[in-house]
């Protein structure tokens, strides 16, 4: 397994509220761990929410005795949710903060994924497949037939998410498991990428880059070229 990760402030924001983590080495009982969190909240609160979430998850996983990937990711996110909520209650400056999180680990030929919010995980081979489902208002509108997917990218409410870490307890998490084949690539990213770059273009860039580093940098550059309206985070792994 090889990884490369990058986060960029974009062209419109004054701070970066994304926080990423990528380890191809063991983290506790997990053989590897990939995480992207996209914070929300006034002033610097989003920065804190995303960082607290990722750091709490990593700390929990390092110390936990659980070896099953999905229960371990679940417990780590619940722990982070409680921590962020407590910080939000105890510090007026952090009130109302929250964050998305998408996390993944590979074991025995399978990728195990946990997701809250609208940060995404894609599986990329000759095609691109979105594994996670967005927890967002526009996604709910698409599901009930009120909005066409082609119009979601430009919808004024596209940034409203329906689930987040640090907002309420218990946090609702989606879980997925995906069989991996040799040569598969996995992309975790914040919506600063997916709101700026179409899936087909993401696939083209990843497939026609000489390395994960080149692919990640080209994805960030493309998002910025298309407006860079938000922070852009990319975590790539190849198996």
C-alpha cells in the first residue's frame, strides 16, 4: 500500500478548516488508516472541530483493544463526537462547530469505510465509483426526485449537510466494505474537490498521472483552476 495526501486552502478561504491523516503503517490494531475531515463553524471553530475529530480518532484507535475494523472506526468516531460536543459546550468561541469525517482502513483484501457528512471516498480502477453517500440537503433532494444530479453542483444549498460530528449524540455513521483488487486506487476528499471537479475528470487525472503525488497535486490544481471556492483535501492510496 502506498499513500499520498495534500490539503490546500483554495482561492477564496482565509483559513483551512480541513484536516487529513494518512498512515500506511499500523495504527493500533489497524494496519493502516486514512481520514479526511472538513470542519464547519464560525471563526476558527471549524479548524478545531476537524483537528479534534481526527486526533481523537487516532488516539482512540492507538489505545483500543478492538481488532475488528468497523466496530473500531465506529467507536473512534463516537468518541470524537462526544469530545467535540464537550469542547463546543465549554468554549463559547467554539459553540456550534462540527465536521464531516470519512475514514478507511484496508485489511485482508477489503477496504472498510466509515462516513459522516459529504466528504467522499471513491474507488478508482478503469472506472470511478463513489462508495460513500453524501449526507447533504441536495443529496436528499435528489433521492426524493426534487433535484436533478446535474443541477446539484450549482444549487445554492449545496453546502448544507444533514449529518456531522460534534452536533448531536449519538452521531449517525454509514459503513461500507469494498473488495480490493491489485492496482486499485482509493481517493478520500473534501467537497472542495468534488464541487469543483467532475468525477470523470478526477478519473482522467488519477489514471493518467505517473504517481500518487502527481495525481493529488493535479487534482488540487484543477479545483483551484475551476474557482477554488473551498479548502481542498485529497488522500490517495494504491493497493
